């Protein structure tokens, strides 16, 4: 398989870091984005704030300089949560999560397709969540942002499928990372009871699915929502 030029947003830790490492192991040329600090060991990084269009554009320019050409595969992974019950959720709680998770992914995809259209090849992989289609109390902002990625991917698939570009959504369930470590224990136990696999997932299990979607074997998969959730969202 030909190694591709790949940008992973939020690839400095958590699921994004596992994805970046799996793609490097598969022979791809990978750059990750981070917002501050050092690049993770063994990876090249560019600074990017996904809520800022100018920062996204600068990050792509810097990544393309490092990669020696346009980004061929975008993994839009950067995301945040600001959980609270609907009645208590402020406009800022809602807007900031949508701006990061949905509009941030849109900004990256819009920039990425410029090179992909010229190359008549591209892969866009959005990291959504099981709760995008399943729903989750206390996460109206987050679930809205994550289901929005489905409409984004499917519209890109219809708009640019004829140019050799695919856009897919990976929907992880409960994966052990910093994001989920912050949840209260009772909430974790409630989730665990509903997961058919009987355990939480690992970041490298999400990474394996992304690696498949980025590879040549996935050329005819587009507009799909692929769960990596131990069966939690089955049927949704
Ligand atoms: P982490 O909180 O561990 O990492 C989030 C990453 O996103 C960090 O690299 C962070 O950068 C980056 N990021 C956040 N906001 C911005 C921003 N405005 N601009 C640029 N980068 C940003 O999360 P996970 O690894 O757990 O999650 C990764 C993705 O997977 C997210 O989209 C999340 O919603 C999704 N997901 C996670 C699940 C889980 O169980 N963990 C389940 C389902 C989906 P920085 O280090 O600078 O903060």
C-alpha cells in the first residue's frame, strides 16, 4: 500500500495520538496538530486551533511543507466536552462545543479538499461518538456536534464522491482516555452495564478502524458511520 500524507487534528494525546501512531506503523507520512507544548515523541506536529480559520489554514500550510505536498488523508479528531443538563447549559457551553467539534471539523475539511480535488483522491475521517446518534443526558451540545458530523460527511460524499474523495465517520463508544477519566464513577458504571462487550474500549481499537479507512482497501466506503463501541449504540 502506498504511504499517504496524513494530518491528524488533536493528535498530541488520547485517541488522536493512537491514530497517528497506528498510521505511522502502517507506513504513512503523518503530521499531528497540537495547540501548545512539544510534539509527541517520534511524531511531527504543527500548531492548530480548530476554532480559528486562519490557524487551520496556517496548520495545513505548515503540514504540507513538512509532508512535501498536499494532505491526502484528514483525520478530524480534535474535540471537547462541556457536559451539563439542558436547563443549565449556557450559550457558551453549547456554542464552544459546536465550534470545536463540528465547525472545527468543517474548517479542516474545507481546507483539505482543495488539494484532494486537484489530486482526485482524498480521505476524510471524522471522529464522532456513539452519542451522536444514541443521545446522552447532559450532552445535548456534544451529541448535537457529533451527529452534525454525519451530515457533514454524507454531504461531502455526495458533493465530492466523483472526485475520488471519501468522507466517513468513526463513532467510538466509551474509550479510556483523559476525556472519559474525567467522568464521575457512577456514570462510568452506568455505561459499563449497557455495553454488550462488557468492557470499555481502548484508543488503539479506534485507531485500527481509522487505519483501515485511510488505506486503499476502503476506497469504496463513503458516507458510512462505523461504530467502535462494543455494541453500545447497536441499531443507531
Ligand atoms: P482528549 O481530551 O484526550 O484529546 C482531545 C484532543 O483534541 C487534544 O489533542 C486536544 O488538544 C484537541 N483539541 C481540543 N480542542 C481543540 C481545539 N479547539 N483546537 C485544536 N485541538 C483541540 O480526547 P479523546 O482522545 O478522548 O477524544 C478524541 C476524539 O474522540 C474527540 O473528538 C472525542 O469527542 C472523540 N471521542 C472520544 C471518546 C472517548 O471515550 N474518549 C468516545 C467517543 C468519541 P489539547 O491537548 O491542546 O487540549
